[in-house]
């Protein structure tokens, strides 16, 4: 198990130090280990790790110390890297994810062996599903125990890296110190190459601890692999779009990851195409643009529009469960699907699949379409007698009218009040809770960024993700959780307090797993195992030294405005049952 949950931030200091053999805990030096003469400055494998990460541009490491990882953490004390210690390894992964999403940098995680490494896997699944670049360095048992021999070593697994195979892009075992810099450089390159994602490295305890003669790492270079669209596919897509009478666009999370927002706007305006953003793509297109269907992806009225398009451009999305309105979307026109992950292409619908980074693909389409536009008169889309702009306005009015008939005044005001309280540029982190499901559809990210756990859909993302965002940005962020999801990450109040992080945590307490309660009542007429005994979140936060207050839905705006203007971490608790708008996919 991991140890040292109270680890403080890394200290600055000399890049080398003198050590004695007896200072090296719980390990045996390999026969071929390089042992410098007495009095010579000694560096170990852990130094090579932190030196390489620093040379690649890392500034921050998330994680928890552990016995086999002591070489990593000893080396941290001789580096300029900032260390942020979580209380649970899964939250370390979420925090590195949130850091990367907020800053655009690579998130870095240090994990201990066995239970510590395994505990982080659910957090890595979110990063993998969402395409968040991360480098994960896990320790391993000494080399002598590798190879599935059951020697009874603490934390021993038959094949630790195999456990990470489903949630990382690749896995590497480094068995010699001289291989550390190149392996980390390669992992970093892979993490930032589209499709981006987490990459796993593991290093045995004695490789981290043994003295090395490898020179200090002075520079390292990691450039993402180029991932442009194929020329013939761009030409074919342009032919389809130039002839289209009713083009429409779905902007998924890959649009944001590819930095394609500017070209998305240009493409939509050239085509005069309605644009809808998925939960992952929220913020990729201006919310109040006359072509914006916003993010009402789970509504039958917007599904009807997408089905009626004669050419549907899908960017950075698999047309998966939520985006397809729970697989009820049945497009009648042709589909152009752009994604950096080849396994996504045509996974749910036949399409002209273009494997490419979204930014490069949209830039190529815009350039080609601009040339076509110069050679021919502008074509005005015809949506059965309506312009695209008229269609968008009418569709959004229909969505609003549907909600008007559902007795959701409290919920809609609650979400509007949160939006009014949050500054336009503030980044927000949402857990898997009813408030987040509302936000997927109705949240205008404005000039900030919207982050949620829609990739893998696990509980507990919101608060540790916000920790990473606050660390990376150095400015206040908002986390939103339900009482059930809050309990997954409640221990991280200690992390926020220890590092005095500017995070406001909104916890909506309805006494249980609210969305599961709704699902079960709708399906079976009753809910089972959804009700939870919970703490007094205000008193619990205060016991961590974090200011907290309780309010009602009507008071949430004022409470948030006050807390968002304060210093350090704080908590707002709203005791209320928030209902969700009625699904439309069940009535098709």
C-alpha cells in the first residue's frame, strides 16, 4: 500500500548529493550497478526520471509516495518539480487529468507498486477515453522478482503493466537506468500525439535507487507525430459539402483537443451549417452564434435536424451513446467523420472516415472550401424552405417549449443561477451527477472551459480534477458534485487545504445517487440501494480547515458569488433534489 499521504511539496536544492549504501532502503544493489568512488556526488535512477521530465517541460507531479517508489521521491527533492500529494491514487490520476485539460500541458503521475498502481486505473480510464495526454511513472518490485515468479515480495503482481493495458495507450517496463531518458521521451511523444492519451512506464525499485554513471539529462525533445488528412479524402469531402443543401456539424471532444475551434467556426460560416456540440465538445463553438444548436444533443428536436442533414460532418466523436441520443439517431444523409483514432471511424455509422487530427483536418477543409467558394456563387442552404439560421432558432424554441411543459422551473433557475455566479473565464469541473447532466446540455462555457467525466463516466472526477486545474492555472476553479460522488473524493479536502488551492466545491446533497434513483423509479417503479447515509458536509469540510456554508437552491447564486471571491478552498452545500429533464429517446 502507499505511504506518506502527508508528503509536502518538493524542495529545491542541489541536483546531486552524497549517499552511503546503508541509506538505500529495502534493496540490494545489482552486481553491475555503477558504484562511484567514496565522496563522489551520487545520482540514482530517480534523478534520471525527474531530470528527463524537467527537460521535457514538466512543472508538476501528482501522486502518493510508496515503498518501491522512494527513489523517485528522493529525486524530487533535488528538482524544481512541484509535487502535489493526493490522498487516494485514483484522485492523483484525476488531478493530473484536470491539470492537463486546464493548461494544455502533459499531466505527470508518480505511483507506487501493486495496490497503489491499481487504484489509479479508474482515473486513467477517464483520461484514456477522453484523450488527455499524461505520463504515468509507476514503481515496480526489484528486478529479481519480475517474470511472474511468486517470491512473496510486497505488492508483487504477475504483470503489473498488463493491468494498465485497457486504460493507457502503451506500457513500458524499464529495466536499466540508461534506458530511462529515452523511454520517458518516447512516452511523452506518444502521449501528445493524436489521438492523445496516457502512457504507462514502470521502473523497478532497485533501478530507481541504484547509483548511476549516466550523465545528468541536459535536454530532451518530444514533438507530436504529424497526423494530417489524406488529400483524396479532403477532396471527396469537399465535393460532398460543395453540393450539400442541408449540411450540419457535430463537434465532439476531439475538436477541442485538436485546437480546432477557429476552423470550426470558419467551416460552419462557409457552409452556413447548424452546429451542435457534444458534452466533450462543449465550448468548441460560440454558444449564442446564430448557427449554434448549443449542446442539446439529448433532445429529439435536435436529433430530427441531424437526421435531416444531407451531409453530416462529425468531428472528434464516435457518435456514441450520448451523442446519438442513445443510439436513436439514424442519419438519412451522408456522413463525413473526422477522428484521430482509427477505431472510432465508422464504429456506429457508415461514413467517409478521415483519420486525422481535428485541427489539421478542419484547416484543410476550410482552405479547400474557400477556394471552391471563390470559383462559384455562394450557395444558400435550404432546410425545407427555411434558412439554417431560421431552423436553429426554431429548434431551440422547440427545446425550450418541451422543457416548459415538464415542471422544471426550479432546476432551470438553479443552473442559470450557477452560470450567473461563475465568471465568464472560469474553468469548471463536473462530476457524474444530475447537475452535470443538465450542464452537458445547457452550460454556456463562455470564455472558460467546461470539463466533465463523460469519457468513462466514473464517479469522483470533479473535485480532484479541479485540484489539478487550480494547481496548473494558479487561479480559482469550480467543482460540482453530488453527495454520492463527493464521497469518492472527500479526502482531497486535505490536499486542497495543504496546498491552499483556490477551489470552490459545490455539493448538491439529495441523500443518495439521484440519477440512479430516477432511472430505477422510471424503470421499476421503485429505487433500490440508491439511498445513502451521509455526513454533514459543512462540518466535515470545516474539520479539514476548509470554510463551508449551506444554502438552498434559491440562495446558490449569492453563496457562490461570495465563495468565488474568497481566498483558498471553500465549500457550498445545497440540500435539494434536482430532477432531470425527460428523455426523448424512449419515445421514439
